[in-house]
């Protein structure tokens, strides 16, 4: 199906026909993953719902790998560089 590109503010937009929205399982306000797969071709997929537990698990793992260093403010006060 050929769709028309329109202007939406400073961006371009493509209106999804209702049939496509149903097949993608998206509605107004839904997140959609978009990927350019080759020049002139784009892939759209309904984004998976946000998984708070998985996000927090990744965040805790990242935090555990970060080295603890001296606070920058303390270093600045000691070196009198402010």
C-alpha cells in the first residue's frame, strides 16, 4: 500500500491506516520501533512494553561495575579551583 508523507511541525509523518495499526497492535500514544534496514526501506514494529524490573536489574548491574571515586566537589575545595 502506498502511503503519503505529510508535514507535522518540523518533522515528516506517515499516517498508518487502521488495519496496519491493528496488525501492529498500536494505538494513539503507543511506542513504535523504527529501523532503516537499507536505503529506501524502513521496518516498523510495535515496541515491547516497558519492563521496570528488567530496567532496574540492568541499572543495578551497571552501578555495581562503576568504580567509586572521590566526590568532585571535595576535590575542588581541596585544590581551591572554584
